[in-house]
């Protein structure tokens, strides 16, 4: 082995003892040999205490970087799949271009989330503002309604800010405060706040028209029974 290569080998072994990884050593300006060569040269080299400490730190840092890169890659892949799914869904639409299609969606929605066996009119409740908005949108677009027949009730947990939640749901629904029923409070949990900080309780929407209930329910039954 010539003097220059021998110097590289000695340098590699010194760096290894100081806790450098094989790849780090191979990339050093005064070494610059294949990683496999470094592995061979450093066989049997024991790291110093400070070297071991450095090596553990470097390994931990690289593991963290790898985990972040993996998470970023998975997120990118998921977003790509979501985008592709949205494109397929868009090409399948529009879903609510006719009154019949809107009523079908309304009937399915009520079948899933509406109160069954209620005779005074449709009663619908959900904790998701988007679902509540969709229900009311379909209801208002499919039928000629008397807005005065709406009633809104907040169903919340003990310990929540009832007044602010009521304001939230009145804004989401467009129902006047005069048509707001007294909130129903679930005392379970001893007043401890729910785990989800953005939980707004359940918004219950009543509309007092039995004929409307019968029609929406009938649409749901037709969908279940098929043609």
C-alpha cells in the first residue's frame, strides 16, 4: 500500500474511533474512497467514549430525518390519491343538477341521520356543520318552506360554552334566535370538557310539517327497496 493510501487508511481509522459513520468517512476530502473500502479499513476499530456518544447522536438524527421524509412522502402520496379521487368524482357529476337527484340525496341523508317514528315533522341532528348545511340546503331547494316552522336545539356536554355554541349554530343554519329551543345538556363526565376542542355539540333541526316528513321518509324507503 503506497504512502498516500496508507495515510487515508490511518485517517479513516481515526475518524471511526471518533464516532464517524462509514459513509461520513468515505466522503471526507482527505479520504474519498468507496464506503466498502472504509468498512474494510476500519474493521476492529473501537470507538472512544466521546466517539460512541457522537455516533449515537448522528444515528438518532438520521433516523429522525428518515422518519420525517417518510411522513412527508406518505402525505404527498395520500394527497395525490385524494386529488385523483376528487377528479374521478367530479367527472361523475353533477350530482344535484335536477330536483329529483336533490330529493334522492335528501332522502338518503335523512334515512341515515334523521329521527325515525317522529310524526310532527322531520327532525335531523348532526355534529358536523357541513352535514347540517347540506341538509338545510337540500330541504330549502327541494320544497317551498315556511321558515317560521323551523326550530333549532343545541345538544351539548356539561362544561361547554352554551351561549357561544348556540350563536355558532344559529349562524350556520340561518334560523332566528326566537326559534331556538332551550339547550339540552348531557351531564355525563362531571362537567369535564370533551376531548375534541373543536366539538360544537349536536345541532338538532325540527321542521313542523308532517306531510314533508312523510314525503322525505317515502323517498328513503324507495331508495332502500329499489326499483
